[in-house]
């Protein structure tokens, strides 16, 4: 009886589309996660560049006094 049920289960093709659906869904989720991570990386890179530019601009405003310029750039 159990062997007969096993053969019937293995030969059935009613759910064969769900296997490819799971594969495609996993692929789409992985691509969505990767694109989110890449976008976040570019956003952080732009924020760090803006911070470095603002720091350099603040230091240039105090340039004749090099000690104050370095202090302004660091803080």
C-alpha cells in the first residue's frame, strides 16, 4: 500500500510548475536584495564624499592659520 502511494506521488506532475516557481522566486528575491545592498552602498559613498567635501571647505575657510584649519577639518 505504501509503495503504491509512493509511486503515485513520484509520477504525479500536477505540482511540477511549483518547483520552477520556487526557483524563480528565490532568484528574484536574491536579485532584489543585491540591488538594495548596492544602492545602499552608493548612497553611503555619496554621503561620505559630501562629508569629506564639507570638511575640506570648512578647513579652507580657516586656511591662513593651519592649526585652526586642521582643527576645523577634524571636528
